C-alpha cells in the first residue's frame, strides 16, 4: 500500500499491527480492516453518535479520529464490550424497556451509556439525557433509552431496578 504508515494499537484486548493510509478514519479501519461492523458510520461529522467507541476508556466519534491518532492506545468497540460481558446489564435493560428498534444507533448508545455508568454512582435522568445528547435515534424516542440506562446504572450500583 503506497504511502501507508505503521499502526500498532490494542483493539478489544488484542494487539493489532497494520499498515494504514494516513487519512483512514478509525471507523473505516475498524469496519474495513478489522471487520468490526457494529461501529456504524452515519453522519461522518461526529453529530449522530453511531460511530462511538472507547479510546483509552473515553467515548470518541471514530469517524472524526484518524486511525493513526490511536497509535499505542486501547480501543474498545461494542463487539469487545459485549464479548467481555461488560454490556450484559445494559443490553438486558434495553431489551426489557424496549429501548431499541432498528438498532442502527444502539452500538453507539451502548458505548456511551457504558462510559457513563463506568464513572460510578447513579446518574439522574438529566445527566443521562445530557450524556446521550449526541446520540441520534430516529425510532424509539429517548424515554425508553433513558429508562434503560437508569435501570442498568441502579443495578450496577447495587440498587433495585425501580
């Protein structure tokens, strides 16, 4: 690959070393090179939240980050969070509260909700709304999503679901 540069990073716990074009976005690298297709590309402007991944534990819009900017860092996609069991409570709450329909926004929504809950404590509904304000969902409306995140946060902190 002419003009490619070396890239070394950890994706979902696995050390990855590849050659990439310098202008390849992290979203495209994950989807095309690593076949991690749950990272969705929607607006390609960082507005919809469909491409959210964790970069060293922080949610980032992978459509706005070049893959080479993740050099030496740890990337977690929704596939990695699911396989590790980290999303089990969130997935259950989303299912029980009917907080997903078409599923396009769901991976980014789950990554963002996971990062919020990982901060500890139980966020109030306004904090949840603020945290997911950059995740667009055209199918469900947001009340069921807020409900699901609140339930999962309460369970994660040893509180009852209601």
